C-alpha cells in the first residue's frame, strides 16, 4: 500500500497564451519554497484537487484554487489576464509499479469541473499516443464508491481496503480515501487547528477515530463490528428458534399433542437431542400412542357383513382398487407440484438477483450519463474480462465489432426494457406460484375425500366377513382418523427436528466465531502498533524542544489513539506553538510507525506551512532533519513553506532533500 507523487502540472490559458508550472517529485523530503501569495498553496492544494479530495480544503463545492487558476492571473509585465480555461495534472505511482495520471479542470469552457480523467500511464513524464483513459466523478453524490467514483479508484490504486462503518440508522457506509488522507495532509488555513482539524465527517459517527484506527492498522473496530454482527445474527436465530417451536406447539396442540422442546436455542441440538411429543389423552409418547391405536384398529378389522352378495363385494373391491390407484397417483402429483413450487420459488429468487444486477447496471449507466453531461467520456476502456468468471479474455476470443456500440442512453433504455421483461417474468412466476398453490390445495382436498371413500369401502369389505356392532364401526372410523392425525403429527415432529438442527448448526457456527474473536480490546499486534507510535511520537517531541508539554506524563491514549496526559485534554494546558509540534510529531509518527510494523499508511505526508504559531526556527530545523529520513524507506514527505530564503537555505544545507525554490510567481508563461 503506497502513494507517491511523481509530477504536477498546472496550466492556465489566457488571451496572451498559456501559463503554468511543471514540478517533479522524488522520494524522501521535498521542500517547496515560495513567497506568500506567489502560488505555493495553489500547488499544494492542486494535488488534493486532482485526486478529488478538496473536501479537506473547503466545505464549499467551489474550486478551492486561487484566482490565478480560476479567474485572473498577473503576467510578468504586470498585466492582468483573464483565465479562459485551466487544468491540473498529477502523476502518481504505487508500490506495485503502477503509474497513473489524473487530470482535472479548474475552469473549463464546456463541461463540468467535477470530472477527473485518469490514464494508466505516465502522461506527464513519458506520454504515448496509445495511452487510454477513463473519466470519473468527483465531489458529487456517489463519487466515494462505485465504478465511476474517484474514491473507489484511489482506494484500489493505493491498495487500501477501507472499513465499512455502521451508521446510526443501521445502514452501512464505507470510509472514503479523503477521510484517511486527513492524517497525511495538513493544509495551511484550517489544518493546523489540531489533528485532523480540517477533516469532513459526512455524518459518519466517530469518523476521526475510525480513520486513526485504520491508518494504524488496528483491528479493534472490525472486531467490534463483527461481534455486533454476530450478536445480531444470534438474536435472529433465537427468534427463528422460538417462532419454529411455537408454531409446532400450536399445530400439534390442535390434534391433542403436547410438545416438549427446548424453549431457548441450543447450539448443540442435533439428531440425538431430546425432542418429544405426548398424547394428551393417554399421556403416552407419540410413537407409543400411534402404535397402540394401530394395534387396536387391527383387532377390530375382523367384522363381516353377511347380508351382502358376492357381486356387490366384487364391485366394491374393484372400486377400492381403482381409488387406491387414483390416490397413489394423486399423491404423486401433489409431490410433483411441491417440486414445481420449489422450482418456481428458486426461479423467483433468480429473477430477484437479476433485478439487483440490472439495478446496479442502471445506476452505473446513469452515472456514466451524468459523467458525460459533465463533459467526461466514461466508455474509453473495453471490458476484457469474462462476465461470468471475470478472467481476462484474450483478443482472439473478443474479436472485433463490425457495428457501432450502444450509447449510454441506449444502454439505459435497454436496461430499463430488460427490467420490464424481468418484472413481467416475476409477475408470471408469482401468478404461476399462486395457481399451483391453489391447484395443490384443491388436490389435497380431493386426496382427503378419496381417502375417506377408501376408508368407507375398506370398512364395507371388512364388515362382509361378519356383522360388527354399530359401536365397533364407529370406533374403527374414529381410530382411522386418529391414526392419520397422529401420523401427520409424527411427520411434523420430524420436520421440526430438522429445522431446529439447522438453526442450531448456524448458532454453533456463530458461537465458534464469537469465541475465536479476541476478548481483549486490543490484540498483541494492536498493542505493538500503539506502543511503537507512542515511542516515535515521544522521541520526536524531545527533538522539537516543547516548552509546555509534560513529556513524562504523555502517552498515546488507548481510547482515542491521540496524545494524552492522563485524562486531561492537552489542549487546555499547552501553548499554541507546542500544539503545532504535537501535530508534527503525531503525523510524522504515524509514518515512522509503518516502517517497523505493518500498517496501511501509504508512505506520504504533506505539510503546507508547517511553521505555525511562531514555532521556533530550531524546531522547524529538527523537523526537517527528522523528515529527511524518509528517503531511506522510500517514503515521501512534502513541505511547502514561505520561510525566509536565507534561513531555509541554512537549515537545508546538510540535509538530504529535494529543494524546489520558486522565484516569483508559480504560473509563468509556457514556451
């Protein structure tokens, strides 16, 4: 994970030609020096502007650059020239060797400044005619996430995997790269008021703390968040368990069966766990009662009806065989319709997933349409991966198109048509499910009627072998109905066991994951990161010679991860200049921490006018010396300052530094 600045180009077009400046950046300490109001801050702010992170500079949506890039600039001869168009280009690199160039207009004649064009190529240092680009959205709703969002592009380029924060309303929101960058960039006007002073919050709770946790590589929030998710999932499983047991109790109770099942969820519940049902009449377990009733019915099956003729008996026997065959076929049809219902429900779920995918495509294409409305071109890159497995496809499989591709508007219209098709298919599936369910209900009723007739014929044939009493006939009918209800209850009990076993298995997995989560607030690795930050932070403060900071009492708080002296807010007991030194030590300390313990810090730090609140020159000199160590680790520290030239030259005389003094104004005529 890294981010390095490699080149910056500012160009402003006027009626007298183009004005601008090119800057190159290597590793290590880079000092950009210019007099006040000569464009130093414009250069620094342009870096953030090119990456769509101007929220760290201003809350307003206006371009946060000076008039020289947006309205008027002064020529070397003193004339004031109107700026007709201006553009910022920034070339960046990551630790994987990828180079990209971002270009964004500060003022443009046509189109919108809220688009950023990105090339996967060094457009400023080694451009080629074949460089391809893509346009993305910046500083608009949705520009933090999504295929056409600069925020997501930057996250992937740097190599970050930013955390997802649970909002107060239960929704989730991903941290934006801009919010993390507040720990690596301090702008001149509002950034020196404290650590992350100029950082926007976007309504995300504890966002500053979440950013500090992430840049330190702490797992505490992710573990807290996962623990919360597991607790919510367990509560849902508990509700499922209770609802399942209560539904079974109600259904079994209707036929006189009392259920004995665990009232509370049992993660260890399985095939051998106790789950019993008792007949309320006999107080016997359900299997015993069912066996007893069947035996009793068998004992009553020897009665005969001697008055019936052989012909009548033959007709009844034939009718019985026919009904038994029909009953078997009807039950087979019912089972087939049940499978049809399952298939239709799966189809319905597939259609719902297809709708979600179409919604995503529609959002993406509408973003593309908005991007084009801003003057961007979102379709410059071909998709060369398989839509199923997402492997890169070779050109031989892609072939060439002999017809024009669809426009964004055509894509939107096509997707909306597809949504209508899917919606119609969903309606048809729902209607077919309803029809199948109605047919199924009627079929079950017909089966019940057929079974009743079968029972009557069997009773008639049994009575042909003897004349039973009327009481025996009624008893036999009652026993048959009783057997059916008890058998159905036995099936319900088996279904209940299967359902509870599944819920228990999920609860057991939940318990295992919850147990595996470290119970302590911090893991040993977390403690090592905080301890290392505290070590380098205090070490730096000693170099800067603070006057009001109680060094012996200072530590990094395990609650806020900020400098603290006991429970006392440092802001109430330190001088303004020491507050500046504290920001130096903390932000540079985050960078130095990443050298010895793994953190997501990108190895970049930018300070605009670090010498604030009359901090002593000696302190600034020590800061420069400390920051110069960045070259040894391939890091990059950029300072912009208006420190007097003679003083700065003396400070940098013996330091390994890339010194970029700007004489005069930043924007000069381009040849």
